[in-house]
């Protein structure tokens, strides 16, 4: 058998494995509620991944933070490259998923069913698809004795859906040596295709993401009987403040990543994005418009209210939770604007994760482009900003340059962004096979 034939056979095997691995990973329930009393934990999935890596000869490192008891598993391995003087590339993915109500789904969310051309289940796109593809390629490289140009660190992580405190953030603080030499990283929510005007296909590479600030608001008042006149009611004051915040529209601020994305779409399609009607123009982009529209401005969405313990008792304290997403460079301005909206009587507590932004250039971006073009000639790559957050927020603290690049060639009519945390989450089988081929070429040449 020729070396070329062996290489082709190894890649075909990796494609098949990516589909099988995605299905099997989905079947492992790794629900992360954010509450230690109700979350499931990632240990079973981490041990599954570690076993698949050890099977082909990797020396695996399994780590748990222990901060919330046992079960929050993380797995890290390193594949040596041809040139140890070059910075290593980090490929990371999270094993946890958000909750799913089986009664709302067409298939059971933890079935991992492979049907109708899709792999179905919670985590299919967020992000056990990328975990499966990178695991399949990691196995293929080791099994076939392929030496990449640079060291590659593969990390499979816990707790991303609750901020990474038991995963990436803990590892960066406590085990940074696992990522020694890493200068660049790829992970989720990028590299997928969108079909623009006249069938033009573009692949979006995440170069930026908004900062996350989970905000707790607290108002204090005078407790009393519910039948009395209440001049100092904590529930009333909090409700008024939350309503002001929920109705507020923060100003449009175009970051470099968003400007470059819009310019690229204009070049490809001729669509214009006048700044006096950006919302209306972006709405013409279809399903992706929800994500792009959320990167035009800061957002602060009230999500939870908590006050009182009995209907006839006026509580002394009322609290609310607000999910804030902040554009790069807007942190100080956002806090000033927030203080003006809420007023002096509302206490604020923050759990913050910073924005991320890098430029869309350099050798790694060139390798992304060539790897996509090899499978989809004529395609175009565009940078974009993610309105949510990923473990990149933790890894940037190590000076690592972060990109979202989990390549998928998607059907024109699939509303992909609606599947994230959505009902009937699923990923096309052909997209997994495509992404495995792209990642294989990319990781060998990066």
C-alpha cells in the first residue's frame, strides 16, 4: 500500500470516527446547571476522551479542580511537532452542556441519534461536534505517525457553560505549565459557513467576543406587613430599576471586527450597511442577523428576580440577575451608563469575564483559508465578533491569541445559530466529515 493510500485511508477513518464520537459523547450526560447541587459533572466524558487518546498512544493528563467536589474532569495532551522552537497551537473544547427538557424535543436530547443526515442531541453544536472532530484528528495524527509542523496541545475542558471556573480558568491559574509555549488557539463558534446573496458562501472566523458580566442587583427597604402602606418597598424600587435597564438601548459602537465583517459582506454581495439604519440592513442577513445584531452594542438583559418568602410580608431585600454583554473597549463607559440608569440605591455585584479581540491576519489565518479552500473552492473567510463568550476569555490571560475555528459546511437553509442552547440541537453528518478533513489539513500545516 502506498503512503498516499495509507494517508487517504487514515483520513476516511477519522471522518467516520468523528460522527461516531459525536454521537457517543452526546449520549454522556454532562449537564451543567451552574449549581453544584444539581449539575452532573464531566468526569464520564473526560474519562471517555482520555481512553480514546490513550488507545492510540497519547500520555494523558486528567485534572479536577476539586473546588466543587469530584467529577469536574479536564483532559490535556500534547502532540510534539517538527519544530519545537515554534509556538504551540492550543485546540480546546468543553465537555459540558446546558440543560435540556426532553419533552420539548423531537428526539431525546441525550440519544445521540444519527438520523435524517444529522447527529442529534444536546451539545451537537455546542460543542461536542468540535470535540469529536478534534479528537478524531488527534487520534488519526498519532495513529498514522504524522508529525505536525508545531506542537499541538489538545484540551478537553469542564464548566465552560458556567464561566470555566472549574475548567479553563482554574487550569490557567493552577496548571499553566500544561499550556507552556502555546501562542495561538482555536475553539468553538467559528469556521462555520453562511450562504449569502446569490449563493455566495462565507465561513465566519471568530476574532472577537463581547465581555460577560453577570450582574446581581440588590435593593434594601423596610420590612413590614403586606396590609400596610409601604413607602420604602424594596420590591417596588428594584422593579422600577430593572424595568429602566431592560428598556434601555445602549449606543451603537462599531468595533474593528464588526466593520471588517460588514465590509466583507458588502464586497461579496453588494449589500450596504448605512450607519443610520444598521439594524434594518443587518436584518437582511437572515439567521445570522441575530448574532451580528447583538455585536453592534452592549446589552443588559434582566433574567431573574428574587424577593420575599410570604405573600403578606414586605421583604427588606429584593434581588435581580442581569446578563450583561460588553463590547471590547467599552467596559468603563458601560459601567458609567449603568450607574446612571440604576441610580444610587441599587447595589451591584459582578462576576466578570473580559472581552476578547485579535486581528484577522497572520500565518494561522492563512492556513485556515487554505484548509477551507481545499475542500470548498471559491469560499471566502470573514472575521466576526461573537455576542457570547468562550474559554478564550481564560486563555488570553496566558497571552494566547484566540480564534473560533470549528469548521462546518452547512446547508443553505439551516438556521445554525438558533440551535445553540436550542431545542432539537443537531449537526449535519456531512458537516462533521467536512470539518474533520479541514481540521486534519489545518493542524498538519499550522
